[in-house]
C-alpha cells in the first residue's frame, strides 16, 4: 500500500486511510454511518445519501493511488497472473448467484425446490475450490489479501447453517459481497478499468472453452 498522503487531509492517520480504502472497496455502506465514517464525511471523502454512505470521487482517486502497485514491477506481474486466474472463476460465481436468484426459465427462485438449490450449492463448491489456490497465490504478493479467503469461508459457513442471505445479499458480508471487494482491489492494484476487465474476462473465458 502506497502513502496515504495523496488526496487525503494533512498527516492522515492509519485509521482514516483504512476507512477510505474499505469504503471504496465496498462501494457503499448501508445503514447509519459508523464512527469511522464520520471523519470521512467531514473530510469530503464520503457523503450520506439516505440510508447509505458513499465514497466521493476524491475518495476513489485516493484509494486508487494508495492501492496501485508499482507499474512494471515483479509484484505487478505476479498479481496480474493471479488476477488472470481469478477472472474465469469470477464468471462462474456470477452464474452461481444468478442461478440462486432465478430459475432457468427466468422466474424467481423461491427455494421451494431443494434439489435445484442443492445443484446450485454444488456449483458454489466448485467455485470455492477453484478460488482457494488463486487466493493463496495472491496472499504471497498482495499484503492483507489473506482476509478474503477467511471472509469467504465465514460467509459459506453461515450460508450452510441456513442463513441464505449469506450467498448473495448486499446487506451483509455475503460470499458475493466479499468477492466483489476482492475484485475491486485487484482492479485498483493493477490500474485496470472495468471495460478492460470485462474484455479480458471474456477473452480468458472464451479461451478456456476453446
């Protein structure tokens, strides 16, 4: 992580830096602002809109510069390799979440068909098995990234205990919510735009099928 002095108040403390990065990776915070968000609002790094706290453009710029690894470095090369291993699995988790929410005919999944839900759970297991070596590889080159596997496993445990919202709900640290934060950190670390990301994912998925 680079210096937090970029685009932040003079002499920012570590907690402010962490709060900025966390909010940007989350995309938003739903619910009443927590104590760590108030300094962000005061500094113009976050704004409250109804029931959510959102990062400002200034916060997004700061987080991008904090998280960006050195261009052309060995670290960037190794994170890129992990990112490219991540992308095909990213397509799979999207398919799993879509299947969990909607039946193949497009109707909402009301979870009355236990056999169908069990098939989705099996697909989720395939995703979880596929992402583990990617995350272990990433942990060696991206500080703090080990927290993602821990959070994914916690979400999976809660889901298996019957709390169905822990697969895809945006209202908790669900499996999909944690996954999206991981994805966003990879993009910021490598300086990749969403358009570039989508194109690269399509390329890698097509290649894997061919």
